[in-house]
C-alpha cells in the first residue's frame, strides 16, 4: 500500500468529520426509512462540498480527475458508519463502466451529472442466481429492444440512468436505457441489509441505445474488479468499527466483579479479530495499487468482515440481536456484502484460475 499524502488524510478526515455530525446511528436508521433510502441532504453536501461522486472521473467529464484511491478512502468512512448512499452503484460501478467502454459521446452526455451527484446511474447485470459474469447477462437484445429481468441492481428503482448488460446475438453489449421508457418495470426489493438499496428491473421490449467502442467483456471484467475493490473498502471500514464497538463494550460490561474484556480468553479473541481486520485492510489497499488481485480482496475482506461481525454478536451477548443495538446492522451488512458482485467462493475459483490450478466456469 502506498503511503497516504496529506491531501489523502485531509479528504478522509473531512468525510469522517461530516459523517460524525450527519450520519450517526439514529441518522442512518432515519435515512433508510426515506423514499430513496438515503439522506439526500447529506449526499448533496458530500458531492457539493467534498466532491465524492466525481473523484475518480476525469476533469473533461466534470470530475476531479483523481484516482480510485481517493474514492476508496471515502468508501472506507461510509462503511464505518453504514451510511446509505449511491456512491458505490452510481459513481463507482456505472461511472467506471462508462469510462471503460470508451464511448466519448456517452461519457460527455452522462458523466457530468453523475460526477456532481445530481444524477444516479445503475448497472443492470445479474440474474436471480446472483452471478456477475462479464460474458453473460439476464437480458436479451433484439436490435434496440431489451427483454429480460435483472436483479440486485444498486439503487435501480430510483436511478435516472440504467446501463444494461445484454446478450446481442452471440456477443455481450452494454445498453443505455431511460428508466421512464415504456417496457421498463422497476421494483424495490427489501433485503436483509436495509442500509443497501437494491431493486429488480424488468425489460419488456424496452427501447435502448447501444453504447461503447471498447470490448464490452473486457470493460465489464475490469468494472467488476473495480466494484469488488471498492466494496472491500466498505467492508474494512465496517469491520474496524464493529470491532471498536465490541472492545468498548467489553470494557464496560461487568461479570464476576470485573469487566469482561479483562478475561484472557476474550482478549485473545479480540486480538485475533484485530489481526484479521488489519490483514483485510492490507488486502483492500493492496488491490487499489494492483499489488493484490481484486478477487483476493473480495474473498478475504468478505470473510474477514463476516467473522468480525459474527464474533461481535457473540461478545455483545443478548443485546446484539435487538433492533435498538447497531451490532445486528453490521452483521446483516457483512452477510449481504459478501454476496454482492459474486460470492467469495466464486472469487476463490477466479483466484485458482489465475494461478493456473483450474478453469473458470
């Protein structure tokens, strides 16, 4: 991992300070009950004052022209607080897909509004089975009309722009679809993790515009990796925070006349969790620098976060599963995030294929 510059630290601290004021536990719970599932006022401040949506978008398309590392730092802080926002699905997944496709006209038309946060874009990719294979999709293209249904679409029911992976004859292509067009049916799908908004999007002869000049499969494979690495930042931030909460609790919870955190067995458990979190942090940031493959970061950070969250439930005792306590929110985020962009096992298969041990299915 490269050393963070003063500018990086300043960006991270600015986001952390804003979230400390505007996105505590009560604010997160309030936000997920709103029609859009996130605090629109907070999102506006994040975009207008800090420019989070445009960090990794080139200046010629209205962004800041920074790297994915800056976005990584923002996602780390959003993960710590479980703050709902369109950043991952819109600015990261959709924004980077547009760039990877190399379609200058589409980028000029769509990216400026994505970069300033006034437009939310969603990528429609996976079928009900939840696979994010760049070589196949859930939608069929017949000329400029799309038919099929995509699942697990980030912010899909509220998006202003849909980018749809579709099979066009024997090829895979990406299409731009107006969500208000005839033949588009969007349905919010409540999930275990209420801090992440997902939808299913059905296309019934919906009109579409094919976009992209680069190879679509290569672009989608790259974007899947970018999404996995970005997600790993959220996972590390959340894992670190729930571990901090657990350590704080064990210092206050008294049993047999002493804080439970003073018992040697619990000290060892929390020390092991600390090592797990820091190893996940190294994997996540290593993937940003391309030192570690994205598949490694996705698999390792998913397992690490789930392990830490599950241990936190145990170490908090009975209060952890009550709605009033936040531990269950982190546990649900850990479970759901592990499946997003493909389950850890799928990425282990990818890792084996990269090592030449077996073929990717």
